[in-house]
């Protein structure tokens, strides 16, 4: 019988304005896409139940405003994050170039206990646009960036068509869980004694 | 508290005496507060720094400014800050000795100072705001003769002072905290304006919040006599902190009693429906008692319980296990709307009657009052909004406005040419332009596209919106474009139906609300801070709840304030709310009272369900589309009147949409050295 106890995993989605943060979140949680999402003001989150190895987790996915000017608010929203998803638009070089900023800003504001090993996941979104003809950031380039940042897992998605979104978020959840479990070592209360069957989970190798 | 007035008169300028008195009075309320000794008593303190003509401005009136002397002293290697008002400053009869002692800062050790924020405008007075680690802050200290830089330099010689990475004007004291803490402290800095310690020393609800005070509340209460709001000055008895609370309690109990009476009436006689109030026209509301009588007269109309239809705001579902502290104003128990009933919107005839033969608004206040209580018929909006926004002067004639429009039309065309003339070749070398344009292009196509006026591909209005925003980002290049601006522009363009006119209305609006979009986000932080002060004043238990649950940053209200509820109401309702707020009729900051009104409506749900920050944010976001406008506006009106001067004093000067205090530096880009 699966354990009833739920654990919250907090995930923050960051990236430039208009790269598709809200769309990714909604595609993953609600399996929906809309052309009419408004620019996110402030922050919001959606939750989704996920199951791993007989344990139920609540994935809390935070969507924030993408304009740089609002970054200073991050401090209120980033704290306690278990994983950070960086999103760029494969059709926008600028959104790719800004990834460093987003990553650094996150580490400063969230100040995780172990910044070196804090789990990030990179998503290159909008691969569907113009049949890929307007793409300006190559997969190779993105992967090189990921490698330089300590092998960040990388996914290419289309939030519009739902391509690869589920896979990306499974990896995100897994990474969040890993980071959460490390913390559990210091919080004996939250160790789950019900987890006995350690099955190998599928998904990304992160 | 029982001290004789004469004694106080004699001794109130004596800082030591004042401190000991405060200590005494506070310890009557909290027995453990006697632990710390008053540092001001030490005579062997070394004088480090002394500055004359440093003043506090309790109100916006020049006559009520209090000048004094700022001192830094050192005692056992701890640096202390004090500010003592001058004795016998006779410029103002209203300013009693007692008032002066109220603002005295008596030897605050720097170990309790979190940060110092400096304002050194090129024009106008320099001032600093000292924020304590408890989050409380002293009112701005104005350096009439300059010298803020010197002051900070001297502080720096004695305590560790680090410039905040977020804001070059903020200096963090004893900067040994974690980066997160550091960021937090600098973020909260705009909260560095006068704080009412009244509630924390003498909580309104009398009970539950006593435990929540923690040591800071009481400790600060001992010394922070100077952070009491200016509204106190008219009180009679001696303990200022007590005064404020008592004063409020009296007010609230009046209201509560009235509300109870009204409710009883409501439930016993249900015949008030449909009767039209005849009095709204001739009774502007100024004072609280007058307002009370107004409400009393109108009680027959008070049967709308709009919120009860709304599941999200229902209180009944809340479990009884959790003891929710009572609302001092008994808002949600009664589900009673207090303000005046909303009137039908103002029509053309009525508006014309407010103009003289040449088209001047005879009495702008009458117009603003009328709009405040009823809004404007849609067709008339394009005539009235430019007045409310400040684009048209109230005393302009038809002819002058016609002329203004034509001049402004040409001016707009010139401004628009500035970016229209940028060739693709030039654009390649103009990153900032490309980025701005990219951001605007992205945002206009996702602004109100479900609304008929903007729907469909290649919508001309969407193009106009883009042109206006791009032109604005050239007109105000320092501020540029920021997300949320398109939300403001959309209804304006829909109402004005003319690109140039919309542009200038938008410009006028941004004169007040530009700080919402400022890079340092200061305008937002100041408003969020003012909101927290208003909640503290109008619902102390709720304030305490937020405090306990780490929600005092009020970020969950960020969207409400940034775009003035644009995303919370449907389109037409947003326009109604905006025109009400733009009248600045009861308060320039009516939007903050609207925030308080909505929060109060949900208070027992928030506290009953023990919402944490995340849950609260989600809950507030999901209120969107579920808030009843009319009853909220009426609640806000009642709260605004109820809060009166104390409310106004809770809102720091320069809080948007008030114009900034110091002009020259509207949108500061960078700052230089210490």
C-alpha cells in the first residue's frame, strides 16, 4: 500500500519574459495550451500529485514574472525550492544568453545550503515554431552550457504541442526529490519508513 | 500612564526622563520589559558626532516640522543614535512639548539597527531612514544643512556598514547575515517609514496578540516613542501609545455598536429594498461622526450581502477548532456593507451641469465626489477620464482643450517618429530599442485578447497599443517599458479610442504610477509597506497573524497594487474601480483601502485555515473574478473614513500615486559612492 504521507516538492520556473514558463506549467499540470495567457504579474503556482516508488508527492510549481525588473521579488518566492527549472526559447538567442543571469540570481536569492549541487533543469522551449526553421540556439550549444554548469539535465519541448513536457517534469520532480531527500537527513521527522522497495525508477539519468 | 500633564510639560524635553517614563509605562504592560537598562542613563558616553538642524516631518505641513539635534554616542564600544528635538521651538503653537517628546529618539544602540537608507536628492533635503532589526523604523530624519554622507561615513568608522547589493542607497549595519537575510533586509527597506508602535504595546484585541509581540515589540515600545503616528498629537492623555489604541478602540466600538444596531434592524425589517437614497447628493463626507449619521440614515438600504454569493469568501466553512481573533471592526461577522450605496453612473447631462458656459469644471471636488460614488457612463468616460488623470486641467475651457488636443497630437506624432525613423540597419546597432520592442511586441499580443476590442489577428487596436507603448518608452526612456503597463493602457485606449489622446492620458497616469514600474521596485515596496501599516491599524489581529506567518511583505497583494486590480475584475468593473480611485476623493491611496477591504472580507478564512504564505498567495490569486466590486468599494470607503488621519499617517509621504518627494530623481538609474 502506498504511503499516505505527502511531501511537498517546490520547483521554481525561471527564464526571460515570453519563453513559455506559464505555458509549460499549464501543459504539464492541466494538459492544456492557450494562446491567451497573459504576462505573469507577481507569481503564482500550480500543484500536481506525483508518485515515485510508492510515495506520493505534491509538486508545487512556481511561475514567476519574466521581466528582469521583478527579480528582486524572487527572494520571497524562491526560498525552500527543491529544484529550479531554467527555460529559454530556442528561437531567441537573448533568452539563452540570459540563462547565466537567471541561474546566478536564483542562487543568490534562494541561497540554497549547497549551491554547487543544487539541481537545475534546462528546458529549450518552442521547438515547434516555424517547423524549427527560426531556431537560433542549437541543441549542441545548449548541451555545452549544461555541461559547463555541472551536467544540468536538458530537454527540448513544445509547450504548445505538449512535446517532451511530461518527460521534462518527471526529471524535474526526481531532481527535486533527490535534493529534498538530502535535506531529510537533517530532519529525522520526515524520513519515510514505509519506503522499502527500492525499485529503479525510469526517467532521466540525472 | 497616570503621570500629570504638568510634569510632562516640564520634563518632556529631557530625553532621559522621557525614556524612563516610557520604560515605566511599557513595563506596566509587559512585566519582563525591565530587563534591559536604558542606555541613555549613562553619563560616561563618549560623544562621537553631533548634527544640528536635523528634523522630523510628522505631517506634510511645514509648520509641524520638528527640528532637533542628532547625536552619535559611544558607550562600552556600542554606538548609540539619538535625536532630541529642540526645546521651546515656538514656531508652532500646535506642537506641544509632549508631541516633541513623542518623536524623541533616545539612545538606540546600533546593535539593534538593521539598516540606514539615505536619500540624497539633487534638489530638496537629504534624509536618512533608520530601520531597526525588528522591522520598525524611525521617521525620516531630514538634514536641513546636508551632511548625510558625512553622517554615514562616521557611522562607518564605528560599526560595520555594507552597501546593499540591491540598492546603493541602503546601508546594512552589522552585515553578518546570510545572503538571503541580506537580500531580505534590503528588500524590506522601503518599509522604513513611520511605524505605529501603539498597537504592539497595547493590542487592540486585548488578548491573543500579546503573546505574539515577542521581545522586540515591547523592547522597541520602551524606546521608540518617536515612531508614533502624528495623529496622536490631538490626544489628551499622556501615554501616546495608549492613546492611539484607545482612540481607535473608541472609534471601532462606535462603529461596531452601530453595525450591530443596523444588523438587528436589517433582520427585523426587510423592507428597505428599492428605496432610493435621496441624500447622497448634498452630503459630502468629511468627518467620522457625520459619516456615522449618514450610514444610520441609509441603513434601510443595507440589505445587500453581495459577498455571501461568493464561495471563495464564505466564512461558514471554517472549522470551529481554530479560534480566529475577532475583527476589531466586526466586518465579516456581519457581512455588512458600510459605505454609501453606489449611485448610478454619471451621465452626460449631469456632467454638463457641472461645467460653466465655456466648459470649465466649476467645482472639481463636486465632480470627483460624484464619480467616486457612482462612476461614469461609458460613453462619457472619454470626456471625464482626461480630467481625472490630470491630462486636462479642470479649469480649462472647451476651446483650450481643443487646442491642447491639437498641440498634443503633433507632439505625439513627433515622439512616435523617433522610433519609426529607426531603420533596420540602425536597429541592428540599437540593442536597447530591439529589446524593448521585443518585450512590447510580446506583451501587447497577450493583453486582453479575449476582450472584443482587442481580439482577432492583425487587430488594429493591438497595433495602436504597441505604438503607444513604444512611443512612451522613448518619451520616458529612463523608465522604459515594464510588464503591467499594457494592462493599464488597454482600458485607456478602449475608452479614448484615439492614439494620441490615449498616449497622453497614459503619460498622465504614469506620472503617478510610474514608480510601480521602477527598476528598484521602490514604488511597489512603499505601497506594500503602507498596506501593512493600514492592516495593522484597521485589523491588528490579522496583522499579527501575517506577522507570525511571515507574510508581512504582502507580496501576495503585489498584482493588486501593481496594476490596480486590473486582473481581479472583469473589464467593465475594472474601469469603474479605476475611475473611483482616480478621483482621489477620500484618499489618494484609496486602492490600499480596497486591498484592506478585500483582506478583511477573507480574514477568518485566512486565519481559520491557518494559511501560510504560499497558500495565501494562491488564495489571493484565485480571488480573481470573485470579488464583488460595489460592496468592496463601500467597505473601502468606510475603512478609509474610519482610519481617518491615522490611516493617512500610516502611508509614507511620496507613496504612489502621490507624487515623489524629490523631483529631480524620478527614475534613478545608478548612484555613486558613499
